[in-house]
């Protein structure tokens, strides 16, 4: 075979070639080789019949004296070794194979292939590139080669070069490309779309109203494609045509009854449908005179309103529990009030702390049963029972606890402590079984020098989160951790982008993490970096978008206040997993905090509410239209220098998925905002530095 290969090499060398072969791509060199073999075939095919026979090859050997230079092989050996169909002749196709001319074909109509799969199922993407001697197929996602990554859910490429994805989730949506190894110029694009059956929430589950008042029943539906909503009453279609009484708002997500009558009592079923499924739930309405209280009436009026649908505001003087609709303070827990178990003061005076006041940093709601809140100068956190509206436990932590996050998937709270006010000994601790009414304690994790951490939120579709991330001081990397075992899984380097991470955000549509990078000052802020959660690889910069990213709960909008230009950059994630620039909102403020509020007029849309770090202005921006309104004169925010615990020196907190109200503090008071009217609702005075706020809602 060595002599046979020498024969073939010599035959190639005898053919005229174009100069400048060096530096050419695989494709260019293969085109040149194909042209050489074409020329050779024409020369050898003396009778022009498109086939090479033994006689023709023998004549060429004699004519060109080829036999003189070979050891063992003759031209006839081409037929002996490469006549694949054994017909005694060589075709041009067989000569291509003999000289390893790779011929790849991809029909135009197959250059882009669209596949749709339902979440939870498996799928196979087959590469349509075919041809003689096709090298192994290489698959890429976002420019990252998948073949050698040993991924958990993309782990079998098959003998035919197909890509197998087991148990598809929304993170898998997006574009995949395949090409033959060495031939990247010829590639096929697979667009993977992932459908998700609807998941819905109704609110309220039960309500009691007196005749003559208005009532609204809400139904929030998420799914891909966007679900369509319809309502039934007691199992029958609603008669909406010509009705002045009933109206559907925001694509059916709100059923409004203008003036309720006794006959409006009933079970209202919200049904959400899309191509792959259906979901439904019931919202019950009781219409009755207040003098004739039924159990439903009592439960709704007394228990429902007292426990849920309240803001907890942590300020210098203690804890204020506020019902926003009526601007009614339900309870004020004074700083001198005693803790149930230990009988110590809620805010004991700290040495050197003048004047005597409560100091809070961060708070989280745990399934609306408990609130955990940090007291950084006391080196502890408090647990508040929302049913009793009392502080029921003290949990000691490492010094200066400043940040809490409730991981709903594992029912645990993550606590970041600085060690001291100079952040010199930061630690990360975990409280497990946070929603269980028992004595809690912290578990210290192994991580040192932790600057911050990020755990993606859950939502209606994504109910379980497996991994989180930590950032270490001044390090150009993020560390992926297992939330169950608290162990580091891998380190993702950001060194190539010179990115020291500051914060992250996540969309489950396509599985992108957006990483904010540290800047030297406001004018030199580096753009965000994007990490693909499928491959745990950095896929590049997020164009020129810089600043802290925020993602809407349904994953469809990425909103970034850009500190360089006083703009708010809005990007959308399409249902094909593509990141698209939508618009720049002219904020004209240096944004302190930002909240999403579901639109009251369009389903699957949001209003963004943003506060200013230094001014009294507040911005409302409708993401569907780009229309913005500025509320002025909401009094001065808490100064940044007196709020060292986070960048958000003026928080804004919305009242949940169905909430109409938001709150934001000033130095001496608290403003309740009406998100539906985009206007101030009321001001609650005598709440000083109430910059730690939690919403406790029924849903």
C-alpha cells in the first residue's frame, strides 16, 4: 500500500497546479485538488466515454514511461484497489475517492432547519451535510464546540453525526450549527424552538364583595407560545357580548365586573391554552351583604387581609407593617419591643452607635410565613412570624451580615457577611429548612474572600434551581456552586474579557447569564459578558451594554441602566432564544434600584420602575411602547454614604405578580405609588431610612 500511495502522489505531482497553496483553507485546497483530479481524469480518459479501463491506463503508462519509476505498482492497480462497484472501470467519482477528494453537499433548502420540541422530551438534530469521505461532524452552539464537552444533557453524537439532546428545557432553545471537521465554511443552522405548556395563577382564590362594588379576578399565564385565556362561570361560557357588567382586560388576564350583583356569585374558571397544553384554576366570588357574614367572607376579610398583601418596612424606629391600598399601618413593632423567645430588645443599643436606632441591611420573605432580616451591626438576623406579626427568633451569624437570598428550590437562606465594615473577612453561610418553624442556625460554607453571590430566581415555569455562582475579590472569574452540597463545581474564567464580576442576571429562555463587569469609574464601565449555561462558556460581550442587568420574571426582557449615558437599555429574548435590542429609554437619572411590574393593559408585558440615587425623580417606562413618565418631588433618597450595605440606596418594591402598588422610601418618609395610574398614592410620614422592604403577598 505504501507503493500504491507513492503512485498516487506522483500522479498528483505530475498535474499542473496553481501557485500559492500555502495558507489556503481546507475548502480552497480541496477545490484545487478536485480540479487537479478532474484534469487527470480527462487526460486518462482517452476515448472520452467517462470511464477509465485497463487498456487506457496501460497505454498511458507506456506513453508516459510511468512503469519505469515504480517498484511494485502499475496504473492498473487503480482499478484493483479503487473500483468500488467492481465493474472493471473507474468513474470520476471513484477517482475522487481514490485521491481522497472530499465532496460535501448541502442543499440550499436545508441550510436552515427549524425544529420544535416540547419541554421535557428528547430531540435529535440531524446534520444534512452529506458527501464522499465526509469527515466527522462538529456541532457548535454560540460558537462553542459541543463534541468534546461531556455535557450531561448533550452527550451522544451517534454514528451519523446527529446531535442528541435529552430532556429538553428552555435553556436549550437557540441556534446550533453543524459542519464537517475542517470545512467550517459549509454549515447547517438548526433553530431549536422549545414549547412549554401553560402554567397559571389566579388571584384572589376567594373574595367576598358587597352588592354594587367593582370586583376583579386576575389570571396570570406563562407558556410558549403565549397562552390564550378564556373564562367560564360555574363551568359555562361567559356571556360577554353586549354586557356592560363584564369586561376582559389585558388579553383576558383580568375579568372585571363593574358592579357586582348577587347573581355574580360563582366559581370563575380561568383556562389557558396553547399548542402543547392547557391549565386551569378557579377564582371564587361571593356577593353578599356584610351583615350576613359567611365563612368565606370572614376568611377573606379578616385572615386574608391581615396576614397577606402587606409591606414590611424596616426603618430606624423598628418595623412598620403597611396595607398599601388604604395606606393603613396595621402594626408598628417598636425598636424597644421584646423578642418572644429571648426577651431582649429588638434593636439593643450598640456601643458607638449614636443615636440609638435600628440598623437593617437586607430582608427576604420565606413562603409568606416568615421574614428573615439582617442586623449587620448586631452580627445576627431576626425571624419574624407573619401570622403573629412578631419577632420570634434571633439567629447569630458571622460579623456584619449584609445580604440575604432565599433559595426556594432548597428552602434555604444564603447569608453574605463582610466580617467587618471594611469587608476584610467575608464569609458565606446557609440556613436550611427556612420555612420550618424551628430553631434555625447557620452552616458556614468553605468559600473565602467572597465578594458577592448570585442564585437565579424561580418562576412559574422554572421551579427548581440547581446551581448558583460566587465572585471572589478582584478575581476575573465566576465560580459555579452546587446549591445542595455547597461545593464548587467549576470556575468560569472571564480573564479574556478582563472582567471582574460585580453582579449577574439570568434568563431561562436560552439559558444566558449576564455578568456586570467592574469599572474604574462611571465613564469607563466595561460592557457585560454573556455566559451560556448549556456549555458554561463565555460567548462574548453583550454588545456595548454596560451596567447592572435586570431580567423580568418570565425571562423575556433584559433591562440595564447604563451609568455612562443615563439611559436604560432594553433587550428582548425571543421565543427562539435570540437576544434582540429593543430600545433605549431616556432615564436622565443615575438609577439606584429597578422593579418590574406586569402591565395592566397587555399580557406578557411589563412596566419598569426605576429610582434615582441622588434625585427625587422616579421613572415609569412601558416596555411595550417605550413611553416613559417621570414622577418628581418624591423627596430626597437616603444618601449613598449613609447606606453602605448595597448600591441600592433607594429601593423600589412592587407588590407581587398581581399588585397595583409599589413603595419607595425617602430619608424621613415612605411613598406608596399606584402602578396602574403611574402616580403617587400616598406618603407615610415618620418612617426614617426605611430602605429595607419586603412584600408579603398571597401569591
